[in-house]
């Protein structure tokens, strides 16, 4: 059995790919996010403070009961495929809001997990004690039973080249305190006021330790989410539950009055429009009496799964292939300053949020494709780290937006160590967007698509088929991508 951990150091989240010997089939791939999920594959729970969820193959963990000294926790159990599945948690975390520095994460290597619950170290592998297997106070007998006397290899690799950032599950607060100005918005039609940033750093930004956060490019698209549906990783589209006409009228009347002295009261059971049965609320939102509460915009953020045959979400479905279980992703290439387009296993994107960009999204600010040959791509949130960011002074940020090539972006999103996100949009400073030339479109892009890795046929008219025909091609800019006739 091979366990590979992928993810970045900026979050305690790591996704595990569990593979059986002689097979490339995923036995399990589960995320570990925000200290709350420890992946297990329908096996006995070995983590302290956990509660088993066999139908989901995961376990909720009380972060207070995790050991602060262990480097990794493994829980093992029989998988539904007859093999052995294991789950590892990279810790060294002292509590919510703290993380293990990248340099202190364990190195690559191979460790042999025996039926006795011992780990024999080889190469540069990190030693895992029997107590670390399954969490504090794990029962070696349970491990022996789960392993069935078998000896399996557990290969741990630290974070790969693709950094894993924080997920976008709710409205992201602004870097600065904001003022509402009674002028028509340049960003939203029919909004009779502007939201402009002051020069004062917001309390939320200070609380999130913004000065140690990682600044990334805010990409202009529509938000998506990858999580499990029908027993496999699925792409989900953003669908906010919105108020009905009567409630919206009352809410906007209160909002546009600019009074701000009274809090608007919702009737969460009657004020909102119905949503599909498959709709789920976004994570981290507040609930009252079992009902999700709206945000300050009067919306309840949520998600719906993207079906292959969906007409409403046809551009979303064009970037996923559920037979091959891959998504079409734009990301950083191994060479500095170069972008890469290629398929990424959906399992590697589990519990991540991404931005869908392309021809038919938000007026296509990056010039992708054409009406005849539309092109859409997924961009993981936080994929493009800003190498030379401005200081957190408003004048410096304004100068960076207006005078630096790297500043030709929609905005900046800071990924904080505690998992929080902070943003600043050009519109917060009264600056124009979109631009005729963007920073994303100033970089060369390589297509990397080895179709021999996938054992399913790619539909001739699909984006996957068309990009597979461009394998190895390099283009000067995203807008230069053309499919051969």
C-alpha cells in the first residue's frame, strides 16, 4: 500500500492517496482540513476523540485531543476493496490557528508498518511510534486485527510542488476598513452605492496575522468546489440561496437606506427561495435552529453538484471528466514564470475551491478561446503566489496596482496561517477592472496532457480531447491558444 500526502505548508490540510500494490485504483482519498477531519476508509477508528462515519469513509476528530508531539497519526483498517487502507495526519500542531513550519515537516522515505503496530524505518523516513499509529493511546491489538497479520509499505512524501491553500467557503473580508459612498457602483449594476476601502487595516486582518500571510492573485471567475458525490470526487458549482422578492425588497430597503443602526432580521424558514435537493450549504456558515443563516449580502452560500449533462452548468461540466476522474486545470509550471494546462485527478483537488475562468465567464477578462471554440479552465485558489507584493500600506498597494506588471490583476487574496482569507479588490481603491492586458496573460503557457494515462475514450469535441492534441505545445499567452483544425 502506498500513501502519498500532497498539499502545502500553509494549511494543516493534506490529501492522502491510498493505492494497493499492483493497482493504480484509488482506494481512498480524503482531505484533512482545519484540524477536524482525519481520513479513514471504512475501517475501525483509531484516532483519539473520533467518531466513525463508515458511509463517508472519514472520521471527525476533536483537535484538543490530538497529540502535540506526534509527527503523524496513522489509523488502519480493511478497505472495501479487500486491501488495507491507512490515513496519516501531519501534525506538530499545537492547536487551531497554528501550523508546523515547512522546514520541519518529515522528509520522504519508506516505513514498514507491521502487524505488531511497529514501524521499521528505511531511507530518510520519519520514525512513527506505535503510540502515533492511530493517535494517542491507540490499541496495537486493534492495529493487528485491522492489518490481518499482513506487512504493508507506507510511503510518505511531504508537500509536492503544488501548494494547497485555504478554501473559499464564505464571503472574504477586506484588508481595510470600508466606507459606503452614496454613488452608483462601478462593479455591480443597479447598486446605488460604492464600497471603498479606507487606509485603516481591518480588525479581521490584524486578527488573522495578515503580515505573515501569503499574498496570491485574485483570479476573476466563478467559484467552484470539489467534494464527494455519488461515491466519487465531484465538481460543485456555487449556488447561493437568495431571498424571495418580498424579503429581498425589505432587505434592500434597509441596506440602501445607509442607516446601519438597525440589524435586519430574517425569517430563515420563509424568506428564501427553494433550492435543489442536492444543494448543500457552504462550510463555516452559521446556523439557527438547524437553518443556515444568510451573510451580510442576504445570501446563504452553497453548492450544487455539476452533472455531465447539465445545461445550466455546461461550462463547468466541460472542465471535468468523471469517467477518467480528472479536471482541466491551469497552474504553475515547474519552470519559473511559466503556466501549465493539463488534467489533474479530482481526488487531488478534494475539499479545495477553485475559480472557473474562460470564454463565457465574467466577460472573459483573460481572452480565453472564442464563441466558436470556447475554452474554460479551473484555477485552484491560491495557485498564483505574488512574488513581489506591496506593503500593506494603501498608497503602496495602489502604486503596485497601477505601475507594476505583476499588479495587473483583479486583486490580492492573502492566505493566512490560521486558514482565514483576506482580500483587496481593485474596486476597493476605485481602480478599473478588467484591464486590456492582464498579468496572467503576459506569461507563456505549456500544455501537458499525456492521454495514454487514461483508460477511457475522450469525446472528440471535448476540451480534454482538444487539449490532448496540443500536448507539449507552448504558447506565448493564454489568449494565443488555438486548437488545430
